[in-house]
């Protein structure tokens, strides 16, 4: 149940009835009517702008219209206890105890409370991480990985069909250098040859040794005397080992992809040529020249004719090359082909999670998808910004034994999966985040993960005391609840949960969920602390009893916490 949608529908029905009776005139469009929470300074539960929306079509002041509409609402809805009008015409509703009984009985055993299952089911393809398969994932990758995973969870919570995909960039110079690095480590293992130092093209990390050793152990018959002879097979083996390492990193983050798609396979299968044919047929490519980039050293720039995609037709700042000087395909060309395969798989919407260094890439790839599909906003890109690691107020550098960066494995070993996922999501993806190790380990409200988990653990302890399972359903049909203002304040927060899910889904902004859970947990902890001085706020009496009102009150809070943490992929321990 979404009470804001419920009351918007109620108000629109009241308006239509009043219009039939010639009491009011309706505008052509009612979409601008909002039903939302009133500002906290007003002691009300629901606020609507309906009087202001109707003002122009009725040639009447919003305040006068608000008075007319207030009477109609009060007459038609027995859950409304009081109506207050605030300038310039807001109608604020205060709901009675019968409504809160109705609300609780409607949602208490609904494990999908908050979801938008009434919406038409859609098919989504969410592509995320897609880091080069040249080593373990680093901290920056973890934020994008978690973002993509939680967006997927959020869409699934709303009953959509979601495919999670990893695009393996296993084609190009970086793969050649990676393979060469593995080869030299194999030579080091087999022949005691020193690994070259100071070569910027090579990968020096310790993980390369492990990959090399695994290949040697599992392929005893391969001859490693000449790189050119072995490079093709070795590339396949090296990428395979790297993907195993990446999957291990992702699994430790609680992430499992449905598909791994290979750039090499796309090139080998001539899918780039096929998509170029289509773009040529539709007049989206031409032979032309690109001017030298502005603001850079262009002394060595040579203008040459090359195959270009008309991305400026779709708002890009310049057209983009599809071929290199040697006539091989650019990364962009193979990426266009990859997205064409996505379109051919008939998804309703494509979502890409990109790293901070790919923000400038968005316009060209969305342009290509629009050219191929004929649809605007078929592809939505979300950028995962940088992560700064902080400890004791200073930049924190962990073990770099994996190479020249801090790995996901290092991070998880330091703080665990739950903290990594929760904190990475605790801020909007398009803002840089400070990951403070000291705060993450604190057992206080300054650590949002602890505060939310502790809320659930506290509620669980009460259920243990009364020998009930926190996950069991509760029969509320026979109950008639009476709640204090402090309790209703928390119930009002519970009513915001569907709105949180709705906005998080529409904007693909899952950071709203941990923020909401922290606010709900804070309200609960404040209520709990009042029990030190106010007996009526205590959950268990001296004789270890708890009234029905309190059981239901606790149950609904725990349900929302559990539901939200499941979307985030974070545990809710019953003991802490």
C-alpha cells in the first residue's frame, strides 16, 4: 500500500464526482496534483496541492477552493480526522486511529510492501563493472559493481525481469601486454629468467605470478619457448584465469552475473562489420576528417580521412571514429556492435554502469544506441564516481601486493562485505565518496551500517524474549490498536517506504534506500531510549510480557529494515 497514491486516487475520484455535479471545473490534465508528506512543522499526515492545481480552471483563489475541497474530502473519507489549510492553498490531512489500524493490517504480513508490482513488467539488461580482464578488481570497481547489483535488486523487487551482464574487454593492446606479462612470469617460473623491471606496458602485480603458475600447472604439455607461437592460446588461458579471479572478487561482494559477453567474440563473429553496414544503410556513417582536439599539444596531429559515426546528429560535440589508421576497428566500433547485440535481444531498457573515467563516453554510446534503435533514452548510463579511502583522518593505503592499486579483496578483508556494500551506497553515485575505515568500524550512530543492523538486532532480541520468531506472520485481524504520537511518527516514516522505492527506481538512485533505513533506525533508537524514563515506551514489562500493539509496531519496522537490507545485499543479524 502506497498511502500517497491511495489518497491521490481518492482525491481525483472526489474531483470527478464534484465535476459531474457542477461544483468545480477540472483542468485538462490532473497529473500535476501531488499528494505528499507535509512539512514536519505541521502536525498532519498527508498534504496535497490540489486546490492550487484547480485555481486557474475555476478562476478562484486556492484558499477558497481548498475550503470547498476540504469539506468534500471530509464527507467522503471516514479516515480523515482533521483538515488544515495552509497558504497559498495546501490541504493538510490528519488521519485517525482507524486509518492506522487499516494501514497496519494491510501491510503487516506483506513481504513485498513498498514494491511497484502493479506496474507493467519490463525486461532490463544491466551491464556493470566490465573492467579489463587484466587482474583483480580494485576499490573503484567495487562501487560500480555494487551500484549495478543493487539497481538490479531494486528492479527485481518491483517484479521486473533483469539480466546482469559483464562485458569482457578481451581485445586490444591491453590484452597483448597482459598476455606478455603472464608469459614472462611463466619464463621466470620455468627458466628462472628475471622479469623485466621498469617496462610501463607490463603488469608487475603479484597476481600475475599466480596466474602464470596456474597455467603452468594445468597445461604441462604447452611449449613456452617462443611467445609468438604460444600467444593465441596463452591469451585465452590468461583471460580465463583473470575472469576466475574477477568472479571470485565479485562473489565475495555478493555479486553474481548472469552473462559474460566477450569483445573478442564480437570481433571474430564479424558483428562489427554487420553493425557498420546497418549504420551505412541508415546514413549514420561517412568518410571524413576530425579536427585536432582543442587545448592539447597537437604538434604531431595529422588530419586523415577515416570512417566516422554521425554522433553530432544526436547532440555529441563531434563525430566519432570507427576505424584506426591501420583500418582495425576502434574500441567504440566494437562497443557499438556489442550494444547492437543488446538491442537484438529485445530488452525494454538498457542500463550501463560506468566508471568516473568514462563520463565523457556517455554521449557517443547513447547516440549510437539511439541511431540503431530509433528510440531516445533506450540506454541509460550511470556514472560511479571515485572512492577515497580514509583512516584516522588521513588517506589510507593498504597492501599493494596485487600491483599498483588497492584491491576489492583488500577492502573486504579490512571491513567485510556488508560495510563495503552499505557505505558505497550511502551517497549518490555521481558524488565522490570518502570511505572512512575508522567510522565503518565504530559501534555508534556515526556508523550508518551499525545503526541500521543494531535496530534490527534490538527488535530481534524482543521477539526472542517472548519466544516468537521475528520472521513469522502475525494475525492482526482481531487487534484494534492504539498508538501514541511518538509511535505514529514512526508509522508515518513507514508509509514513506513505497515512495522511497518509487523514486529510487524511477531515478535509478539506490542510495536513497540506506539513507531512508538510517532515518527509520534513528527514529526507532530515539523511541527506545525514551523507555528509560517513560514506562509506556518500554516493549517488555517486568513480568516479560508485551502488548499486541507493540508486537505489531516492532514487526512492521523489522519488515521494512529486512526488505531494504535485502535490496542492498546486506545482512540483518539478529544478534550483535
